[in-house]
C-alpha cells in the first residue's frame, strides 16, 4: 500500500489517507437526512438532534444472546459477576466512541474503511467473517423472538421462527417513513424492556448491599475456573462486532456542517448519546443477572442456565403472578429490537465491503434467510434443547469475529493520515489497544474452553 500522507487541517478528512476514491454514502437512502441546529443553538437542542443512534447501538448489548449468560452468571454466582458486566460496558463505551468518530470524521463506515484500506483478498475475508457474525447475531434474535412467542402464546418454535421473516417488511416500511421513525420505535421498545426489568428487580427483592459489592471486581472471578468461563461468556456476549459497523454508519444520518467545528460538535454529542444509551444497556444486563441471583441463587437453585428454565421458575419462586409474563414480554421486545438494528447492520456491511447496492428489501430478505433456515432446521429436528445450544453457539461465533472488527477500528482512528486533527490521542490509542488485547485474549480463551475444555 502507498505511504500515507499527513492530512492538512483544511482538507476534508474523508478525501485523504485512502487508496480508493470515495464510494456512495453509507445508507445513502437516509444519509444526512436529519437536520442539526447551528453551533449557536442550546446544548439540549443539539443533544436532541443527535439523540438516537446510541439507542440503536445499545440494542445489541441487550439482545437475546446476552440473556443466557446473564441468567447463568446470576444463578450460579449471585451478584459477583456484576463487575464483569460493568467492565464490559466500559469497554463498549470506548469502542463505540471510536466507531462514531470514524464515521463522522471520514464519512465512511467501518466496512467502507476496511475496503479502502486493505487489499481485495483481505477485504473479502473480513467481509465473509462479518457476514457470518451477523448471521450468528441474527440467529440469536430469531431464536429469542421464537422462544418469547412460544412462552407467551404457546406458538410452536418453528412457527415462531417463520413469523420473524415478517420483520423484514416492518423494517422496510418504517425506514421509508424516515430514520427518526425507526429510532423512535427502538426507543419505545427499550423503554418497555427497561420497565419490565424494573418490575422484576422490585418483585425479586434483591440484596442491595450485595449488588453494590458485586460491582467491585474480585480476584475469585479470575481464580475460579467456572466463574471465569461464565465471565468471559458475558464479555463475549456484550461487546458485539456488528455494532461497530452499525454505529459508524448511522451517525452519518445527521446533517452537520462538514468542517472541523462541525465534526467536533458531532463527535461530542454522538459520544454523549452512545454513552448514556449504553448505561441503559448496562442496567438491563445487570437487571437480568440480579433477578437470576435473587430468584434462583439465593433460593438454592444454582442450575438455572437458560431462558426457558428462568421463565418457568420466576413466578413459582418469586410468588409474583406476572413475573414470568413480564420476563417473556421483555424478551420479545429485545428480539424485535435486535432485528431492526441487525438488518441495518447487514445492509451496511454488504454495501460497504462489496460496494454493492442491492434493493433494501432484497438485502434484508437475504440476511433473514441466512438466520431463519438454520434456526428452522434445528427447531424442527431438535426442538427446545437444540435452540438453546444454537443460542450459545451464536455467541461463540460472535466472539470469534470480534477481533476482526476491533483491530481495524483502532488502527484507523489512530492514523493521522485518515483522521487528521481528530486522530486518537496517545493515551486513548494506548487504552484502545489494551482493551482490544484483553477482549481478544479472553475470547480466545472462551473459544478454547468451548471446544477443548
């Protein structure tokens, strides 16, 4: 690759440091479609204009794939692993900040940036890994929604899987109404999930001092093999690779002024947006673990490890008639929310890596089919047990792919030629590489334990 040249402050960062000419804007049908007030506007007006992408990113941190690891952690070890959820979210906040900054400064999403920087064979490998990861993530959403429909309405799992195909039409319909409409739907479902778990925490009557103690990291998390395995599972299920591609794209739906002050404003408010939204995701993940700890661990049930068990036992153990139903409603909302963002991520990745413009309905139909077919086959052959194992496998696949998204992101945002005056400061770059190394090492350990442990 030719040597990169330093970027002058006056030049648009998107035009320098890349070896290929600019491609079409990311998600071009909604690119720069949301107006942003002038620099002189109030803080709150500007914040409300940028508010939204963070919530869509937060969805990936509370999707059905996270539930099994949180339930297992709470039922087996009480509140001890709350510190792992907190640390995972802090890692996520840094990485999502970098993803937003890449999109705002360069005008490229992470997939486009990879295509521009790497050779075609390397780009194709990265694209293939990313498609596998998105299919795995979509698989978790399909299974989670099917399980929720089964728990709430008794709908057989295969029918629940087939019904999720309709999500494609829903996403397409609402995106044609404007990107703010999709953001509003996501926000509404997050509020519903938040409310459901607020109820679960209240009726489970947890030990609040135990919760505070659980937020402090303890040596036994690392020294106890069983606890370490669950802790790494929580980390692997929390930091989602497709969210980095998604965030770097959807921040570009804001029509901010493309100069240095405009970009600084956009980075500031996009970071506030994603950080606050990820705190909401932290609450949801922590609430799942807290509910499992209070309802199961402290009642002698240390063996609850999947969604179906938790649903069946919540009401009998807690004595609260609505506990199981509220749990299932939150699961359904989580699955539907994840579908909305997952299909967008699929579109971003295919268009970014391949520079291929497909009709949105066709792209989403392909993405959905990749997830629905294996889920349908497994539910028909193996039933409930098979879907639970498939859910775990989807998280392992996501863990395997994570480093292929994190490393390019840290490379690009640390490049002076690509980012100009917005390049990561040395301490930020050092912290980003440290977080990347920790995530990669722990996920490699998780994979080793899964297949050989």
